[in-house]
């Protein structure tokens, strides 16, 4: 990884491959946001320290203190990817506002049909005076195609809020597609998430469940996601090491489908370049797998972080 620009060029070339050369569909329960999200079981509603928050909860980018840029590729095999993502999350000089950009191309199976989509995300978050309760909104531009039908186009809006306490607890609430088009795959979702992350403690965790039917416990029990991350780097030796490493594991329950995932992340401290690789598999048949690779760069914005916020390097 002496020259990260060579890998950037390779990833960019892969992203531009025409659809006819792409791999088989990936599991629909895994939005191809980034490898870290896959490793954590896509439990991203209350994981404010990762750029994948722009997909799950636009309010969460209000807690970022970095400019982060990522390229990700996903596949159900080891061929060239059918799904990919570009994410940019920015912590602006204005301490009250954050914004981001996401471009996600998904190739998956939906109700036994082949599903293809392009989604452009434009999230914006602003914080209340407490500096610990950011709220956000994402404007979406979508296109989708089922089987051999023509492409259909639409737009939508997401809303989200995140609450961070000084004890390390995070609570997130997001409403995806609260307004939007009538695309067949465009599903309105309400997610409640819980996260916990404490500086100098090697374990972080996140969990979320759907609240579209808040009084139906059976429904909630069939729609939840959990994830745990373990930091493998001794904080006392961080300054002496070239890399920081962490591992993730996650679980998804989506109706009658269960997915188990795992991943590993590395941060090159000197260059602020990070790399993640994850894999998820259906535990009923041990098939319908997803492999995901992320390569990115992050840079600390030169300003004081928000109250109670720890730095990226404490996680990655």
C-alpha cells in the first residue's frame, strides 16, 4: 500500500465497468454502503463514527469530525462487483453543519426478480444548541429496473436524529423514504438504533430494529440487526504502530432470513488511509453470500470536536 493512488485507479476502473460485465446479484438485505457496514450487520442507525451513517441516519453525520472519502465494491462471488458505492462525508468548518454525498449502485435479487438501482444521496445535518442532538435530512434521487423492464426514476427524502451522551451511549431514530416516489422497491422504513462506544475501551456495539409496527413485537423480532467491533490495537502503543486493526461481527434477522457477517478493518496511521473487508452469509443455506471491499481516506478537520466526541483513530 506504498502508493494508494494505484488502488484508487483500479477501484475507479471497476466502478465504471458496464452492467453486462458485472457479477451475480448480491443479497438485498445488505445495502452496498461499505464493508464496515456489512461487517457490523448493517446496524448503522446509531454508528456515528463511520461514513455509512449517511445511508442509515442523516442526523448522524452531525457527529463526524472528519472529511472521509470511500470507494466500496460488493459481489456475491469473487468476480467483478455488481454493486458498488462512493461515499463522501464532510465535517465543515461551521461547527453546526455537516453534509455528504453518496452514490450507490445495487444489483440484487428482490422477490425472485433481478433488481438494479442507482441512488444518489445528498444528506445535510445541523445540531441543536446542546451540540449533542443533531438532526438531518437526506434528499434522494433514485432509478430502478426490475428484470428486463425499462428504467424508472423518482426522488425521496429521509429524516434522522442522533443523541450522544457523555457515557458513550448513542440513540438514533431515522425515517427512510418518508416522502417519495411510488417505485416498487421504494419502501418506507422507520428504524430505531442503539450504539455504545467509549474512548479507551476496545469494544463498540450497535443494534437497530424496525418500528413500522411499534406495537407488533413479532414484527420487531423479525426485523433487527446487531453488530460488535473489537479494537485489536493497544491504545498505549498507537503512536508507535503503523497500523490500527479492528474486527467486526454482525447478525441480521429479516423475516425468515438470517445473515451472519464478519469483517476486518485497518487504518494506516501516517496517511489516514483505511481499508476494510467483510463477508456475509445466509445461515439457513450457507449460500447467498456477499463479499465487500472498501478503501478510503479520511482527514481530521482542524477544529475542536463536539462535546463527548472521540476521534476517528480511536475507532479505526
